[in-house]
C-alpha cells in the first residue's frame, strides 16, 4: 500500500474543510432567508425586529460551526495556521534527522543518482518545469534535494510533479519554496528515502 505524503494529507484536509464550510454556510444562508420570508408573511413590517439573533447551541468540547463570513475567515485562518505548524514540525524533524545522520556511502551515492535522474520526466518537460540546477545529497536514510528555477510557474509545476516522479524512492517529503531577490526560485526538499 502506498503511503500518502504529508503534503497530500494537508491538501485533502484543506479541501474537506473547505467543502464542509461552504456547505454549512450556504445551508444556513438558505435557512435564514426562508425564515425571514416566513416572518415577513406573518408580521407587519413594523413588528419585524431590525436584527434577529439565533441561539448557538453547542455541546461542550464540540466544533463550533461559523455563523458569519468573518467567523468563517477567522476559522480558515486558524486552520491554515495549524496546517503550517504541522508541516513546519515535519520539516524540522526531517532536517534534524538529516543533519544528525552519517553518510552511508554506497547507499547514498546510488540514491543521489536515482533522485537526480528523476528531476525530469515527460510531463515535467512538457510543461517546461525542469530545474536549471539541482543538487542531491543523501545520508543514511534522509536526502536533501535543492533545485533552482528561472520562474515561479516552473517551480510550482515541478513542486507538484517531482514528488510523483520520485514516488517510492522518497515517499515522505517536506518541501520549502523560496523566492530569490533576482526573481528565480529555490526549492529545498528533505525526504525520508529509506526506513
């Protein structure tokens, strides 16, 4: 069974949260609209309160469903912060493990050659996303890949395609993209390439 990378899980969680949030928000908007239509049919305009507040029933320890767009934005921001923290923690662990390891010469050289050869693929070539420069360094189980790109578009495309190319060669990765002052982009990957 193929493991899903932390980046893949992060994308899945963000997509699921977005879909649930949108569904809840639209259903609440429809309910509020139907309640206001029903109220306007029953009461004269002078008897309709200017604002109505709905009670927010919540069981202790349960998730609070956002009521307003501002609350939804705040919730999304908090969730993004949690995801960023999780990704940073994973990257830190791989970084520390890489720098704590000694080099296993025979394995490292073979793995470096394999990962460097996977820098391009027919799909990467088709979208013109090949790096202008790539360095691969492996230790005992963790590898470090540094790739340079002439544009952000090429870097984004490669950041999506390279992890698929390396697949089981380096299934768990943490990727960081940095914009250089001259407009070029640097991607640095730390990945677990051996258990």
